[in-house]
């Protein structure tokens, strides 16, 4: 089963530009196809430090594919990916990025046979020399950050959907204090409110912002979502992806004033417009 991972990669021999000018993440001409189906078609995308970016668009337009390419879980067919000015070569197991990138998967992706404590502390149990008592302490800290104190001994099957999502957040921001560079500087959220009721969605949306503003979590993030409330409450900038290309981007405040027909149709939920309705 997939799990929330933290990805930390080694700089290449390329020299970075000035830190003030260098985006945290930059995609240049990135393309990806599966068989004869072109998912991404020469996409350019920049993510700056401290940014809250939402990638939106109809289903099947490559939003989750972009997240997996950024995370280093999937290779692009063409184009270049730069992490804090360093060109990435290969996947996460092939090299190391200069910053940590954490990912929260759509279905939480918890290990059913492990307790909450074992899930949240998984990366430390597997890849650190910390004592079990120290890992437990760190797990409790992360669970407290996401509002879930006192559930360490429970199993995922004993949690609600919203609680499982929050556990996955706690795991995504877990880091090894003996290796501070492992701390994720960017979080990638793949549909974090999918399948949740409006109240549970609000809890998750508030948590996303809390982790950004608290300086205890992660100051920059990219979110894939379809839900209007999540887009409007968690994003500062929006990128609209359709037919493998970035068709529009702007501030959240510009959603209701843009004359872009794709954006207008998407947010009005109209079946009439340039977005092709499947079925």
C-alpha cells in the first residue's frame, strides 16, 4: 500500500541562482503520456516559497500526475524539473533534492495493520536511529498539531474519514530531529477533502492553513482539488489545467471576475461550454 512519504534529494552539480529569485519548484515544458493518451503537454509551472497553490480542472486532466512528478514518484516523458534551482535527474530513489517534499495522498493511504502511532512514526521507525520512546514523543507532538491527541493506539479502521486524513497529515510532516534537512518545505495534497462531509472538509481546510501559518508544519503547498470551498479557503493562487495545458492562472479573488470560459463553466457547474462533458 502507498504511504505518505517525505522526499529529500541531493543537489546536482548545477549552481543555484539567488535564493530570493529561485522558485522552490519549477516545471519547464513537462510532458507525460500513457499509451497514446497525452496527459500533460509542455506544461510550465512555478511554485514560490510561502505559496498556497491549487491546481484545478476537470477529472482526468493530469492534476494528480503533476503532483507525482513533483514528488519524484513519476518520470516526465519530456521537460525539466527544478527543485530550488537544482535540476532533478530521475526519481526519488535516484538522487536527492535540496529540500524535503511531503505528500498527502487522496485516500490517506494508512497501513491498516499498523496503529496510528506506527503509521505516523513509520519513516522514523524504518530509517532513523531514534529510540522508540523518542519516536513516540514526536508522534504525539504531530498528532497534537492536527488535533488528534490520545488516539495513538487506535487502528485506521477505528477512525472516521476525517480523522484518517488528519493522521495522514501528521505522517506527512514527520521529520527526524537528528537530520533537520529532512523536514518537508513543501506539502503536496491530492484531493484532501474528497469524500468528506462539509463540516469535516472545513476541519481539513482549516488544518491546511494552520500548518502553513504555524511555522510548525510546512510554509508552502500545492493542492489538487475539485471542491469550491477547498479552493476558496485554502488557495492564494489557482492554476486551471485542461487538455494537458495550463489554460488559466490567477488569484482566488479573480475566479469570479475572469472572462475565461473554462473557468466560468467549471465554477458554475454548467454542462454547456468549452469543457467537454464525458458521458
